[in-house]
C-alpha cells in the first residue's frame, strides 16, 4: 500500500477529527506552496487577507465567508501543528461521549461564535484590538470542543505527556487562565476568540442535555449540499428486467464468501478500536483499503 493510499484510508475511517485535521493541513500547505512559487515571479499576495476574519466588521461585506474560513487557515507551521495536535486530542475525548456529527457541528458553530464575539470585542474594546488585525486559526473552535467535554464530564482523568494524571477540568482551567491573563498583553483578538469558543462549548452542552442539539442545524445544511451534488437514483418501474434464475448452490456460496469478508472486516475494525490503526499489519491495511472501494 502506498503512502497516498494509506492516508486515503485513514481519512476514510478516521472520523471527523481526522478529516478536520486533513483539511486544515491541506489548506495550510497548498496555499503556502502556491504563493511561494508565485513570489518567484514577483507576485506578492497574502491569501490570509482573503480568508482571515478582519477586526474591521465592514470587511465582512466583501468577504462574508471569512467568519467560517478563518477557522480552517493558520499563519505558520507552529500555529497549525499545535492546533492540530490539540484537535486530535480533544476530538478523541469529545467523541467518547458524543457523535461524529456533533463534533463537526460544534467545531463549525464554535468557530462562527468565536468570530462574532471577536468582532464585538473590537467594537467595545477598540484600544485593545488592532484595527488591522486579521484572525486566523482553529483555536476558538477547538476550545469549544474542549470545554463542551469538560462541562459534560469535568472529572474525567487524562494523562499529560503520559506522566501527570489530572482531572480534565484542571487542564481546561489552566488554559482559560492563560488566556485571561494574556488578554491585555498581546494577541488580544485571539484570546477573545479562545474565551468565546469556551463559552459556546459550555452553552452547547447545557442546551444539549436539555434536549436542544444546536449542531443539527449544521449537519442538516451539510447533508443538503452533499445530497445536492450526488447523482440521483433512477426511479423504479421504468425498466423491466428479469434476472435469470441462478442455482441455489451458487447463491449460497456467494453468501458464504460475503459473510467471511464481512467477518474479516469486523475483526480488523475491532482491532482498530482496541489498539489503533497503527496496530494493523500491511496485509490488513491492504484488505481494508480494497474492501472500502
């Protein structure tokens, strides 16, 4: 199995957190390579100006998409790597209790809410937020996922760096404390977005336990667009086709083969859930990749 096929398989079976990581990395690497190449021809374009969320709310009139796109772009390699490591970690904690669709919905809604509060913060704190600031990064959306998990299960124990065993609320408290004390120092807009994301995570879970799932709005919209571009299924009764009768023995043999293949797939998926994808042998990865085609 090639590296590309391996990545393709991990994207397919890895869940929403892995797919979000893939998209964030892709949207960092591709523009960096393209615009670095264009610089060789003296073409100077800062693509973050077009996808980042400007602290000047007037800019929303010509780039309204930025209230969402900013949460998928990053300003440097350290920025994107740290955020993606955090997303991988908290995404796994979140999906211990909630669904993949709820993870996606909370990420997007948390990013939007953080962006809106960032703009409001500029309006009421103009002396703290630079008028020319341009917000990028998934931190606010990731804070939503983290605080949502903490709100639902605050005493869940986690290991930091495989050494310190702490309740999850203490980790969240430390991160929020750092944002609060750094609020007036530097990157004020970023810290506002982090705190806003945390607030939304708290609100999201409180509403969810009372029966209101805000993420349904996002998943419904996404499902609509996915179905819109899928080929429509042929309507029934337009054609009459009679399949020739097959011997019972052959039919039974096909069913047996299918059951054995499905059994092998189930065993591999159980192995992934218990020991992780990296525990698979090369043959198992190859079989799972072919079965998914």
